[in-house]
C-alpha cells in the first residue's frame, strides 16, 4: 500500500469541483426510511480467514487466482452480475503479469447507482519488516487487502438478505499494493486501468467509497486530504452520518495527508467523486503491521471492522431512500 505524501495535494487543488454540483445529488424520493441491517463481525472475520487460507495473493501467485475465483463466486451467490476485467501489470521486477479487476453489480438494471471499492491483492514484499531477512518475502495482508474485501462481501450479503432500491457496483481492484515509494504511478494499477477503461454501456455511479486498511486494531479514520479536495461534501456527509451513529471515536475530525490510493484515479480519470476510508494511527501514520509480516489476522479488530462497514452499509441504505444526500 502506498505512502502518505503531503506535497502531492498541490496537484489536486483545482480538480473535481463537482463536489458542489447539484447534478451529482441523488434525486429526492418520497420513500419510507430504509431499515439499515446490522452487519456481522463474525461473518466478515470468516471472509478474512477464507482469503488468508489461500496464502499470499500477489498477482501471479497461486493464491491470487484462487481468491479471484472465490470473490467472483461469492458475489454471484449474492445475486451480483459479475465480470472480470483483465489487464497486464508490471511491478517490482515482474513484467506483464496477468491481473484482474472484479466488477460485481447488484441491481444492474437500476440507473440510480453508487460504487464501493477495495483491493484484493496482497503485497509481494515486506519492506518495512524489522527482520531484514524477511523483507523480500510476500505478506498475508489481513488488514491491507482482506479486511476491505470482507467488508464489501458482507454488504453484498446484506443486500441479498435485505434488498434495497439502489444499484451498487462493487469493484475489487487488483495490483494495488505492488508499488515503489519513489514512483507514485507504480501503485494502484488496477484502479488506473479500470478508471481509464470504463464500460460505456453501464450507468456511471453517482459517487464511490473506497475502504482500505479497514479493521486495523488501534486505528482511527481521519479525513484524508485527496478525498477532502476531490469529494469534500461526500466526505463530510459520511463523517456526519458516522457521528450520528455514535462512531465519532473512529471517524475522527483529524486531517490526514494525501494518500496515493485507488480513489485518486477513480476521481481523476473516471470522474466519480470518491472518498477513501483508510485507517491510520491517531498520529496520522500507518499502523506497525503495515507492509510487514505482522499483517496477520491478529492485526485486525473485528469490532472496528464491523463499525466501519456498518457506516458504509448505512450510506448504501440511506441513499436508497434519499435520506443520505450527496
């Protein structure tokens, strides 16, 4: 996963003023309030454990293909229309590795749509590990990858059991976490490809939410700066909803520097206002597990994972009845 870059934001200050454009608002609806179902922490932890059972999941690995197929099958079982977008990724000395974005659309015929994003690859190297001998080995990526995937699948499960009148595009990005610190463009290869190669026959979502590093123990979720610059109204409304749900201890009013993540490319190329819900320490830095072999299931807190996913679930259902405005 990318690094935090505080100077990068200068590039973005003039982009996507659409955050205040009325045409991006969801249409008003005279509908009864939607009942927001309670997500299951245990369900999501099971989804995490399943991903980890495939082993490391960087593009080109055996576990990568297994988790791709499992995600696709799982989303189909919840009623999604699933497609695979193949592309080639070159990273960390590897060239033209087959990689795959997974796009799963629930209620595909509805034009009123939002998008939810996460990446499913795990990192090829552990350059931050304290054990130098292990820095060149791939990591499991329980927080950095599996947690966000588990959250998306849980929301799809809830939509299967508790239908809502909203279309949701779930996009699982590949080759997100294989970059190099000195080359910003080497991160987020799947979202770069997806954002620049849209399916023109499909309705474009009104807005998007990216979940990354969700569920990290001891983490909080501050207001990441690219999200603030590119989709400020959406970010503020999500944080306000979280406060109303009693989750202001997690969704904190803490400025976080710009993070090179999938939402940047979705905003820049796909022109879909998108925010990043991403975990940091209260200091604004990534957790000690980040890009180390400590990124195991022990680095997750299932209650934090459930709280974050519960807020995103509320956005989905409250958008469906018109009570969440953007």
